[in-house]
C-alpha cells in the first residue's frame, strides 16, 4: 500500500474537468485506488464518488493505492496534479 497527501491549490478545487483527468489516469491501472477527504473515502476510479466529496481549495486529500502497480498510480496522480495545476 502506498499513500500520498496533496493540498489542493486550484481556485475551483476538484471540479468536473480535473476529476475526470484523475479518474481517467488511474482507471486503466490494476491497483485499487481511494481518495480520502474529510473522513470520507471513495473509489478514485469513480467520477461520481470523487465529485461527491466536494473538495475545495486549501483542502488536504490523501490518495491510497493498493496493488501491483501502486507506485505507477502515485506517479500518474502526480502528473495530473501538476498538469492541471491542482495541488502541491
């Protein structure tokens, strides 16, 4: 299991476009991937789950990957966070 924390810096938080980019990045991978925010955990491969969290600017989220390609999952999330200017 690999975990990584991110602080959301985007003014709009995690809205539809970046949520779609995150989900699309991890869906092809084999690992189970969860996004945790405010005590709630959702499947990061589910756009509705991610959107339901209502993550806003300044929020700290945790990505948890479990499986054979968990390191690749975190690498993909890092890429999307940088490309979409979502988090540090």
